[in-house]
C-alpha cells in the first residue's frame, strides 16, 4: 500500500516562495506518474504539476508555468514542488498524488485528470497573502 508524506506548506506573502516535498513508500515500477494537485475553496481540483518518473518529463498547469518547478529524487522516492513568485490565487490545499495503476501516463508525460491518480496524500495548506 502506498503512503505519501507531505511537508512544506505554510503562509507567505505574494511574491514569495515555498517548497513542498512528498515522500512515497510502497510504490512499484507501475508508479510512473507523481505530482501535485490543489484545491481552493469553491473551486475544482487542478493538476498543478506532474512528473513522469522514468525520464523526468514534466507537465504544468498554465496557471503555474514559469513559476513552479517539479523535480524528483528517485533514490528517495521524493517529489518536490518549488513554488516561486507566489500569488494570492495560489492559495489552496496541495495534495501529493501517485498513480499506482498505470493509468496516468500519456503521450508527452502524465495526465492532468485527478481520476487517473489513485493514491493521495492528506494535503498541505498553502496560503499566499497580498
């Protein structure tokens, strides 16, 4: 069974930076896609950033391109989300996700649809004040 441990959320002023980390245990070779989703109150979940672990292909939501960077440490089964130039609209609960069933890989990386990710962390809150 996959377990995801997230860390690094918090509060920051607009323009600041935060770094989220997620360490996964129990993953198998079928777990090709990991990433981060977020959900703000009253809004749908958004696939912020994903990474294809076999090769490092990354995908980003348009809303975070150029500001967020997802990376991995394969040896530690850790995925990190570096968030720079944060905006108040980035305020949300951020969830680490893993696809353990092989549903998320697509041409060019990993799916942005939440239903393709069957393992979710508990979430870490990110709050950006103006």
